[in-house]
């Protein structure tokens, strides 16, 4: 029988800039269930109405108290931005409406076949609307339901490189706060990876690549004090990708879209006032694993960011040991975390 879900640990800054409790969005990847089945489970747990999206593999659960959930088979081939019939119409070729419709019908059928064949390997993804921090425990019911219906997580297959993403709303938009979070994250990255026990396949694939050490050394320097524009430019110069364990690009696009637009035209970057934390596995095979557990690990980043003295101490130790073994840095972080949880 599963243990009780751990209590949701509150971060040092609970409120957003409007004085409301901060929110967090959750994304859960898994296999073994169709997007329709998953949508039905979401509706059972959170209420709302299941509705079919633009393709047979995209569903939404609408009219919940938090907003709309989106559930989809996570593959661009199954639900592309443009279908073949659209491309044919725009090609300038001499084709009649009947031929265009025939291509459209065939294209939809092929994509449906591909989607069904891929459902065992390509993850189904549940994307939640923003929910108050103190409501994250509600995901335990959804995880139990997914397990009961034989959903497969990260460690259920060699190629199941599935993850859980957390999108915590920022407490403020001050550059010093953002820099402190980034500093805390690079200092805790090795510890987080050790605690989570990152799946080997996910380590190999690029989606959760760590920040390069050169970036860590740059931002941990005590003399580094950029304004927002400089922070964004420095970040992108050393991390010109969405594939980071903590992806800051959606937040930067929200804060300074004109700055990011001069650096990249990647339309996949969607502006939002949140951090995009991508590191956790989807450990559905472990009945004790929960979204709350992963959230509490993230909160350690926020506590270190808010602790100026220990942040500086660990940064100095990192810089002094940058070329040394990770084990030495882990000792320092573990001692800090022990003092945090057992004051």
C-alpha cells in the first residue's frame, strides 16, 4: 500500500507580485494509455468535461475550477502545424477541391494509424492549468488512477525517457531574484540529479542537459551583476537551446520578448511568467513517488536562493572546486540541506 503523500513544502516566497498565492503548472509524460483514456481519468480526478481537440490524439478537460487541462499524444507527426492538404493548396499546383479533400482524408487516416502504433512508445502528456501551490497534493489521486490503469512511467521501459515538468510562477520579476534562482540551481543540480536518480536514457538524450560549467562559473562570480537584458544575452550565449534541466527561455520571452527575439526566432518558445523545471522522472512504478516529492526538491532551490549567506558560501566553494570531483561539492550541499531540514 502506498505511503501517505508528503506534505507540500511552501517556498520562502509564497505570494506572487499581486499578493496572491503563487501557482504552478504540472506536465506529466507516460505511456500505455491513449490520450482519450487519460483525459477521462483527469476528468474523474479534477472534474470538468472531456472534449476532443483538433485530432484524435488531442483532448482537453474543460470547465474545471482551475481552467483547462490538455492531454495529447506528444508527437508532432500526429498533430502537425499544417496537414498535407493545406500544403497542397498553397503549392500553386492545379488541383481541384475534390482532390484536396481526398488528400486531407487520407492524411488524417494515416496520422491516426501512426498515432495508434506509436501510443506505446511516444508519451501521452497531461498538461495542467496553473494551480495554487497548496493544491499540488491533488495530483496524488491522478497518479494512483494512472497506476491502476497500467500507465507506464520512466523506469518501465528502456526507451521510456518520460519526465515530469514543473512550471512554478515567479515570486517577482527582479533580476536579482532571477539570478539568485539560477545560482542556486546550478549549485544544487548535481544533488538534484542524485536525489531523483535520473533515468539513464534521459541522461543520454539532450532534453535535460545540465548547464555547462563555464556558465556556472560565470554566474557564480561575486562580481557578476547583470541587468535583465545582459542576463538574457549571457544565458542564451551559453545556452542557445530549450534543452536545459531548468529552461529559462519561456520566462525570458515573457519578461523581455524584444531581447529574446533578437537572439532567436524559435516559435516553440512560449512566453510565460514561470520557471520551467524539466528534471524529474515519471516514477509511476514506485507507489511512494509523487508530484509533491518533486516539488519539495524544487523548493530547496528557492530556499537556497533566498539564503544569501549560504548561497555565497556554496558559490565560493564551487568556484574553488570547479575542476575537482563532484563528490566534494555534493558533501557541501548535503550538509546545507541537512541544516535546512533539521535546523
